[in-house]
C-alpha cells in the first residue's frame, strides 16, 4: 500500500468482464478493480493476462509464483471460479469476495423452436454452438455423450457462435448469460432469436484471489464488499 497502487490481474479477451478497448483495459471486472482500489485509497493498475490450461496454472502464474518466462504476480486476480474443495487444496492463495454467480443459458432460433424452448437434451439431435473449452462446452459434451458429439460446433468465442446463430448456420447457442447481455440485447425484443431457460442447477461463483503471503489485504477486500452489499 505504501507504493500507492494495487495490481490486478484480469483475463484478456473476456468481454464483458475484461478486455481491451482503444488500448485500455475495460469491462465489469476492471470497473470493480478500480472501485476496490479507490476504497483502499490507492490507484488500480490492471494487467490483462492470458488464460492457462488450468485454473491451477492461472493462480500459479498470476497470483503466487509468477510465469516461467516474463510477467509477474499481481496482488489480486479477478473472476476466479470458486469451489470449496479446490480452495482448500490450493494453499498458496486466499479466495474472498464473491461478487458474481454465473449461469449458463440457451439462445435459439425461434423459427426452429416455435412451440417450446429447447433444453440440453434436444442437442442429441439438433446442432448447438459453444465457445471452445468453456463451461458450456464441458457441460453439453458430458451430457449428450460421444454419440451426438458431431452436433456440437465449437467457436473461439461466444460472440462468434452467436454470429453464426444470427445467420441461421446453427439452431442454438449455449453460453454465459452475461455474454448474451453484452452481445445480443435484442434477445429480449421481438427479433428472430429467443432466450432459453437458464440452467438452474449449474451456477458458478466468481471470487477474488489473493496470494496467501498477502492475505492481510483480505480484510480490506471484505470491508469493501460489506460497504457495497
């Protein structure tokens, strides 16, 4: 704190949470980081980082150890999925400050489903787009099994998957509700696409993570969330 700033790590290319726009980090996580820093009376320095192969790798690279080549650890990492067993296993970091619970939903072509909204079981027979290696990808792959794997089409981002849906190249897209709200506000209007039911049993809590060696900062973060709750 004596240096007058706090460093935050946030995922790159992760709209609406954190991404680069006009050469600057922007997004919900970026705004939240600035609010936390302001409450602590310091400046927020945001670093957009690439997602690794696993969450263990992300925490190791950006919170408690640092990458093998280049880069350095941050004081706080944003938007880290929380699981109680995982949190107990990773002793080098402290998880605190749940600020979002993500859910997965289905966007679909109304003409293809005129009578009822599609549910995941439909994709044993129908096509569905997902972002590659995302929660939606893992969920639907495990649910429908290998026999219907050809029905799943994977894209580098949810935005590209939704673009394919709007062009009629696929019947539905499964992805995070927050990204639908950013990319396709007309889902709530009378457009050609519909909004499927959120999957109520699949919710993921997102927290902040702090290096265990810097865990005294946790009290400040908790104070921030009590103030804004």
